[in-house]
C-alpha cells in the first residue's frame, strides 16, 4: 500500500478518534458506517481497531468482525437510548454468531462492551470458550481468556480457561496446578452458587488427592510423574484445599507418609509443615496423637545436638496443643501430673522459657477446675511465673490470661502476693508496673463500687513512681551522653506505663450514666500530655489521647496527634477508625494551618482523601502481583493476597470514609465530588477489620475492654452504612435535579423504606437516628420532584408535615433561656462550675453538624422548587413558605447557641479553671491533698498552662467553624 494511501487512512482514523475523544458518538458512528458501506477491507484496516473501554485506537489484527464490534461498542456508548439499544442488540448478535468470532481484536471489544452491560457475566466467558474450541492451539487466545477472567476475579471463567490450557498444552505442568488452584478459588468464593461451590470443591479435592498419590513411594526415586507434587508450595496448596473442606485428618495422614511427609525430600522437616500438623491435630480432635506429638517436639533429648535445637522448638503453638490435649483427655489418669513433669524438665533446661511457664500455669488452672489441684497450687504457679518474668512488660497479660476465673478472691490473692514481692525494690520499674497492673485488675476492674480512695491511691503511687524513675533515667542519660558513642536514642520508656495506668484509673465510668466524667477526661489528658513531653512517640498514650480529645470536642488537637502516629498502608484499615469514626460530624472543617505540617495534619478532608488513596493504590498493587504470584507458583501466598484484595474491596472502613468524606464536602461547600460515589453507594456485605488492641487493657477477662468507654457513640456497622447511604442518595438526587441530568441512581424507595430504624440503636447515636428518619422523608420529596411516581402528592405533603414538626422540635431544643442555655447546651457541654456551661463536647458538635447537613438538604429543596428554569414537580407553596421560615430560624438558633458557648469560654476564667480541674478535680468531687501534692510536684506549671490554653483554643476554633457555616 502506498504511503499516500496510508496517510489517507490514518487521517480518516484520526477523525473517528477525535469524535470519540470529544464523546461525539453520533459523528463517530456516521464515519464508521460510511467506511464500512464502501467495503473497506484492506490489510491496513485489518490491523486497526478501537480499544473501546478508554476510547483509544490501538493497532492490531482485525477485519470486518472487528469493525462490526467497534460499531456495536460506539452504539452502546451513545447517549441516545435508541442507539444504545441497537448497540446492545448488535453486540449480542456478534457474541452468538456462528461460526464464532475468534480474532483477538473483536473478542477484546466484545468483552469490554459486555463488561458495561448488566447480567452478561456468563456470556463474557462463553465468547472466549467458543473461540478457544475453534482454535485450541492458539496459545495467545487461551491466555487472553484466562487473564481476563483471572484479573477480573471471575474464577469460574478463569478455571475453564486453565482447564483448556492444561488440556491443549500438557507439557506445561503449571497449567495443571493453575486449574487446581482455580477450582479451589471457585469453591471458596462466597459469590459462587452452592452448586458451584460443591462441584468445584469436589474437583479441587480430587485433583489435590491425585497429586499426592502420584508422588513415588520410593523416596530415592528422582523422577516424578509430571502431575505429582514436586515442591513444598504445591503441597501447601493441597493442604489449603483440605483445610477449606475441614479434612484435617487427611493433612495429618499425608504428613505421616514417608514419601511426602515431614521427613520427605519435599518437606525436609520444614517448620511451617510442623505447625500445619500441630494445627491439623487440634482441629481434627486427635488429642492422644496431638499430645504425643507435642510432647516429642518439646522433649529434652539426651542427644546434645538435638538439645541445641530446643530453643527453636519453644513455640507457643506446640505448647498450646499440649495443654489443649490435656484439657480434652480429662479421663486419662495421671496425664496431668505426667505433663507437668514434662514441663518442669523443659524449664530445668530453659529456666526463662515464657511459654513453658505459661503452660505450667495452664496445667495448674486445668487441675484447679477439675478439682485435682488446690488454689494454693495455682497461686504458687502464678507466683513462680511472676518471680521469673516480672522484669518483662508482658508478665501482666500472661497472668491475667491464667487467672481467667471470675473468683475475685483468687485474683486478689495473686495480686497481693506479687505486690508484696516487689515492694521496697526501687531498682527496677518493670516489676512495680506489673504489680500495679495486677492491682488495677484486682481493685478497680469489674468493681462498680471501686472506692474513690482505691483509685486515688493507685493514681498517686503511679505518678510518684513515674516521676522518680523518669528523674533517674534522665540522670543516667546525661551520664551516657557525656561518654562518646553512647547517646540515648530511646523514644519511649517502660516507665511510661505508670502514667497510662494512672490515666486509666481516673477514667472510670460513673454508676449512674456509665459514662466517663468530663473532668476525668481533662485530668487524664493532662497526665498523658505530661508523659508525651519526655516520650513523644508512645503509641498507647497517643491513641488514648486522640480518643480523649475527640470526646472533649477538641477535634483539631485529636487530628494533630493522629499525625504523630504516622499511619501507613493497612493501618488506615485497622487503626484510622480511632480518629475517623464520626469525625465528619465532630470536626468537618479545617483548623488553622500548622507551620511545617502537611494539609492532612490540620485539614480532615485531606486526611480522609489520604486514607481513600491507600485503598486505591493497594488495589493497583495487588492486581500487579496476581499474575506474578501465579507464574512463581506461590499458591498459598497468592490465596492470601486474593483474600486481602477482597477485604480491601469490601472494607466497611473504606465505605465509611467515602461516605464521611462526601458528607464533609457537603457541609463545607454544599456539594460533594462524584469521585467516590461508587464506593459510597456499594450495598454488598461489608467486612469489618477494625482493631482495638492498640489500647492498653487491664480489665478482667470477662469485662468490656478499656477502650469501650472512650468511644464517640456506638460502633458504626451495616445499619449505619445504610442510613449514611440514604443521606448520600438524597443529596445526589438533588444534584441531579439541579444539573437537569437524567436520574441514574437505581433507587427502590420501598426497599429504602424497609430500613428498620428501630434496629439502628446498636450502631447509631440519637442524633443520627433522628436525622435518618427525616432524610427518608426528604428523599421521598426529592424523588417526587425528579418525576418519580412512587409516592402521591398527598404522601409528599404528609412527609413535609413530618419535616415541619421535626423542625419545631429542634427549635425548642435550641431555645436559649435567661441564662443563655438551651436544652441542647445543658446536656452536651462541660460545666466548669455548677449550672454554668463552660465548653462544648463532641456530642454538641455531632448534633449541630448533623442538623446543619439536614438544613442544607432542605435549603436545596427550596432552591430547586423556586427555580423556574428547572422542570420539577412543584410542592405545596404555603407549606414550603412555612418550612423556609423555620429553617432560617433553626439555623439562626444554631448560631445563637454557638455564640453563647463561645462567649462563655471567653468571659469565664477558663484557663485557671482547667488548671484546677487537672490538679484537684471539679468542685463537686475534689480529690484529697496527697494526690494534689503529687500532681503539682510532677507537672510543670508552664506545660500545664500550655495544655489548657491549647484545649481552650481548640474549642474556640471549633465553635468558629460552626459560625462560619452557611446554608
């Protein structure tokens, strides 16, 4: 073909590309049809097609079928419904063509078109399957089919492709294991039907069983059949399949074999397989064999070389199997004593073995429960453990686990014995720390009537010892710094735990409301701030302080401390909720900039965007590793990666952050960005991976964890997501009406109405539950305005009546009395002196910002109803007028309440009052002089004044944020 002709064809192609880039599908369609009518079928045209997903032209093979697929795709993407339907019809006709289309270009176009069409998942796989049968030796086609299914998570389609690959290319043994792995993925996928899960589970099991059976029985035989297990990774895949079907006994049987077991050439006593056997023995309930196996692993051999490996075998999983077997074999005479002797022998060889001493306590506890051991035996075992491990911070946690019994007298006895053994010893802080943790567990945890004197004594002692040991440490550091190359780099010290214990002791819920008093929160914050002066990176202290500042309504300080945690990667999934939960309705606005800080350190919107960026980036990273993991044959790691991908995709946190980011954008700007709408509106079941183990917990095993009392309301769950989606949909409908775009949200109002608000008590605050009821009514109104026939004009008028009554109730709640207090202020603020509001708590801001969001929705409805340029179903004029007046009045009441609180902060002696609260408690519950003396001696006056000043500034800034809000 001449170069001039090439230039002509290139120019024509560019015309089509320009039309597609400008989304002028009508023009693109006309140009394509014009060229097709002329019968163009040159070699050049066969080498070009449209990559329709991103509307880019890529040069590859293709002919008439490719141009037909191209045309169908452009028709489908046309804005006009007639053209779209024609595109769907032509696409389906091409998919069902006989003989089937088999060139890659056309298949690519059809596949990507089908991806945008609902309910055609099976057809996407079918077009590749038919093409593969037509060209069984076309490796590129088969691999493209496999990759499309695998990368999209369509395991069933990928499994069929893998089966086709292993059938048509039998020399590549990896395809056989791909097929096994994909069978397992289909069987393990919650999205698979029950029939498919059963069918593919059976297939995976039979394939796996066959790969094991084909391993030569003679271990010296070097050549194995191609489909036999040859590597440890392949055997781990077999075990993963067995585990998924609870075939634990078969795992044990395989590992007992000579040709493929623990001593085989494939396994070679690899520790991961030893652990697999331990897990399988316990899960299968093979307690006699489990006890024998664990005992053999933990035996002190006479052989010197085997003794040298005993430290490597000191693994808690082995000990746990040994103890679990003893618990289950309760009818075996002498087994308990025999096991104790075995443990004693191990301890004799490794005296400092933590696991062995825990096992000894567990056997004593088991014997105590059975009546074979006395309380004295259990106490002696605990005391022995404490004497051996009291210099380690983990000692308390181990002891608490052993003392899981609810017998308070037993806990008290152990606690007292441990305290007696460390009193008078001031050389090492850690034994004292463990003793005071036990004292907290004994005297305060689970004791609703814990005396003020008990709490005060514990707080006073902890602060005293913190001060004494910190002074000693600073002296030692100065001595080290005077010597070359010995400067201290410690960022936190074990003695920090003294301050954390003291703060936790103060944060006890009141018997009346089960809430922590605001005075206790302020005092605890002061103690922790003092700790963080010398240990600025203490994770537990920062985490606790973030929650305390949230409860106090000081969102800007909470956000600033959150930046100190340096949250990265998966911590946005497991840790970020400690700040993010309800943050959009506590502190939605940006705080004043911090010099040298990033935006996410003072602007919550930037913080939420950073969190959502993690999820997007993680998804890209995981996708890139999927094919590599398959080619490397690391199937178990790959399965874990796929599970991680599912967890990230279905994360409840990801959806919460998307919903709250959009809420924040609406509160600040009146509208939200469309970027995260798909995540926010996802209704599939969510996965909850939030973790709370970053907090120190000294409560008894049967008590709620400590962090439970530092939550800003109930933990949001599926019901919270449903109501937040409802609110998000409300604003999306209003935006669609305002932009005069077709309503694309798939809303089923009857289904939305079935949201059972009576069941939202578990994960909603009162303000959230109240707002959701009104947002449901407003969504009905918005849909009616958009042209929905789901509700009649009479029903809409009744909905507006509900809104009017709700606004009147809110107006009463915000009404200021002669002392400039409203019912809302009285129940959601800190009183510095009895009867005088001092500062707002999180509950004040939470109620206000949720109310502001609802008022914004109403204001949007008024605006849309009043616009003559927008065609909407009109609402009752008189009622809208009354609502408009009420919205203005309620919004002004919000400002009046906020101004009243700000004036109170400015006029009262806030700074001195806060300082007195930290040192003495409030006026109604002052602590005795000894505790005051210790606090005054320990805390630097200037640092305490700075802490109180920043707290007041944070409140003032938060109130200014409310005053800056506009409808």
